């Protein structure tokens, strides 16, 4: 016989598991990630409080909120006690947090170093679950003319259209380029394909007197610069 699950309301929690009251009396900064998540979901199940359920969800992503933000709704709904409404609430809160972080980022209009490129593209590429290849087009003062997605998916020579890159550069009047793509694995080591594509674009651009200034591999927290590592 399948035991019917019932909610475990906040009013029945022990004092230790009442994050709402703790926030009111002690402030939001004192709450753990699990307690904040518990406020979002409101209730757990018959055998598990919202806090314990939240701890279990966070443990599944090694207590990494960035990874939690990447979880699809279907994955969240695999946890007993998380239905569609709660999964949507969690995903919405994660998205609001991401947009707030992006809103706090300074507007980058001129590229002076690799960190500027990282700050420009991290909000776009940092949390993607797949690889994307982007180009930053610059004028003769290293000011950003445009950023554009070149490809989506695996980074291979067949997906990077050199002619398209150069055609866009000529249309925009760009004199230099910065290449960038993300590694969802968060491993900041360039592959052989990364090295080949960089050299291919560098050589092709040079025939039109357009410089490839750098190529960045980007993750949520860090980056690898080909120029900084003298690979250009």
C-alpha cells in the first residue's frame, strides 16, 4: 500500500527550522542557503521538512547555487515534495538572482585587458549548459562595436565559419576581434580544436589587416586568456 504524502507546514516546524521567523528577527544574512530555499518552497512532505528537502536539493548540486540555477524544471520535480509550482518558484528566484547580478555589472564599452572581456561575456556565457562561440568586434580605439554569437554547440572547425566572421567585421568596420567560447565543464584548458580555430581565424583575419587580440575560454567564475598565456 502506497502511503499518502501530506505537506509539513511551517507552523509545525521546530524553532530551529523556522527560517521566516529568523529572517524577521535576525535578518536575511543569517539564513543558510537551505533556509532561504525552504522559504521559497514553503513546505516539504509528510516525512521531511522544507529545510531538510532544501538541504537534499542543494546536496545534489554540491551546494553550488550556480549549478542549482542551471537545473531544468524536470530535474527539480524528481525530488519528492517538489511539484511544478515549486520548481517554477525555484527557477524564477534563480533567474531573478542572475538578472540582478547582470544588472550590477559595469557596462563595458572599451576593452583594455582580458578581464574586461570576461566581465562583458560572463553574463552571457557563464552559466550555459552547452558551448557557444562569440566574437567581440572592436574599432581602432578598442571600443566595442558589437558582440555576436557565431555558433552554438560543439566547437569544431565545421561550425566556425571564418567567412562569416570576416564579412561581419568588414560590414562593421572592425579593425580587431576578440574570440570567446565557454566550457560548461568548467575546465579551463584549451582543446586542440580551440587552438586550431584560434590560429585559423588569426591567419584569415590578418589577410584583411584585422587583428585577433585574444581568445577567452569562459566559465561562471574564471577564464583562460590565450593572449595572457602567450598562445597568440
